[in-house]
């Protein structure tokens, strides 16, 4: 019976769902380490290692490890870090250029220790106040998260050498940075949208337009390299003759004649046609690191476009959900409709191809036990193409596979129970 250390935000929906799954399966509860406590020094992975040697652990719900769990495989699982502003603030502080030499471990950073745009000191970062939806400093935040993962990897090697990572930190970083993901998938011959240009060749709006014109790629997606949930995404098109432009995005802007503009993540898509608005948004995204790729037309159901979130666990495709929308950005929190694949009327051969493509994508990240893969089916041909690989993409409400929800299925795989009788939905 395997044991687990879960690093996340205690009490949130992800942590609660995983603990509920383990309880339902009769597995000992995961020992939860708080991101905030790790970042502020209130706890360490070494302290968790000491607890791992005990014959009983107190879990989130007061349950205990059984005596028989001692000596069982120990997994370390990193969960999503969002929905907690104090964690975001501490990560921005950790990514500051004025930290200690030990803190500034950038060996896992995909693009190296590049200069940050308008960096914040650690002190300034910790003085930030929460403003709902605001995008504070995404590139410094990402650097802080990578530094935290580097530290946890070092500590685990020292105090938990026998532990297994559910997602190795290196692979979490690679999946979470869309620039790195695209390079890895391309090298593995996994179908992905065509890259407009390497990030270094697109420092700003002017260079973006020049590249689009020279490559005759007049419709692109601009994606904040380390964004999630459609945060910092623009579906952008440029008319080849008139130069008219349209940007559909979740990014909102508050402008002030005295202070620099404030950018925030909106839960409602916005449509911009004014260059005076579009240019600073694009400049800001590119300055913080962005991935720009061809905007491929998605397959449609009726008059609406769709793509598919496919969970791959233990190397095999499992749970899936279609995201159906009248807009080019289909994330479910933007009020896209959820549909099962059978409702789309897709042929078995098409479903098999998209599952195989998703499995191939995850296999390009060695050691990763699962990932949520966003798969586009090309309009007309229905050939699959990978849009994103999300190490935390397993929060799929109401979706079951062989009778099990996504967390139950993943925990069953770790426990070697996938061949047991199915649970009635």
C-alpha cells in the first residue's frame, strides 16, 4: 500500500478531491505539505521525511496511516499552486533578483536566467496587496516557482532518496512552459501547431507583425509561456491587405495617465480592434515570455468549435471531456459547454487517434505519471494536434472512466488496482 506526500494548498478542491479518492479506496491519507508553509519556512520536506519514517501519520481528516503502510512505496506529488494569493506573492518574492545564492537556483529554468522586465525586489513583492484577477509579474512568479521546485528536488534527494516523484520537477517545469513543451513535442514528432518564430525573435509587437507578414501566418495564438486557464492568451489575427487587427483575449487593461497600465485576467473574453489597446497588451506578454503559434481551425459541432481535454495516466488515455464554444478560446471557466466524446458523434477511429496522440505527447516527458492534454481536431480532416500538456490537468468534474473519477483512477494505478472490478458510476 503506497504512501504519499502531497504538496499543495490544503483544503482546496484539488487537495480535498485527492484525499477523498484515497479514503474511498481504503488508502492511507496523503501527508499534505502547504506551499505557503514551505515558502515561508514554517515546514520543510525534511520534516516530512521524518514523519514518513513513523508508523502512523495523522491525515487531513484525522485518519491515520496503518501499521502495514510502513516500508510501502513513498510518492511525492506536487499539486497546482493557484487560488492562493499569499502563495503567488511568495513565489514572486522567491523569483526576485536580490535573493540569496542558495535561493537563486535556476538550473531547471527552461530559458536560462534571462533578465526580468521591471523586476520586483523580494521586499516589494511581499508588500503586494491582492487585487482580484490582476496579473502581477508572471515571469518573476515563474522563476520563483522553478526555484522552489529546484529546492524541493535537492531536499528530496538528500532526505528521501527512495521516494518517487509523481511528476519529476524537471518535467513539471517542461510541461508548464509552453515554449519548452512545443520544442519537446516537436522533437518527439508529436503533431503541434507551427511555431511563428523563436521567442527571442519576438521581443515586441513590431517584430510580431513583421514575422506574421513574412511567413504569411495571419492568424496566431499568443500564449503567456507559463500561463494557465487561458490566462494571458490572445487569439490574434492581422488582415494581410488592410492591416486591420482583431484580438480576442482574457486579458483586461486598466490604464492611468500617471501610472503604468495594469493587466488582469478576465473571466469574460474581450474583443479588441484598436491598435492603441492591442499593442501594449502584446508588448507586455512578449516581455514576460510568450509562445506564438499558428491558429489552426478547430473541428466544429454544429456551429461551435471544440477541443478535447484528455487525461493520460500511467501511459494510457483515460478520462476525457470536450470543450465546446462559439469563441476560439474554449476553457470551461469561460462558460464553454462540456460534452462527452460520444455526443460529438466522432468515429471510433478518430477517438482512437486522439487518444494515441495524447499518449504520445505525455510519453515525451519521462517519469510523469499523468497529464491533462488539450487536443485539437483539425477542421475537416479531424487529424489530432496537441495544444497543451498540463501536469495539473486532472480536475475533471463529473467525468468517469470505468466507473472511477480522475483522482480515484490515478490512485488505483499507483496501487496496482486498475485490473479490479469496475465501480458502478
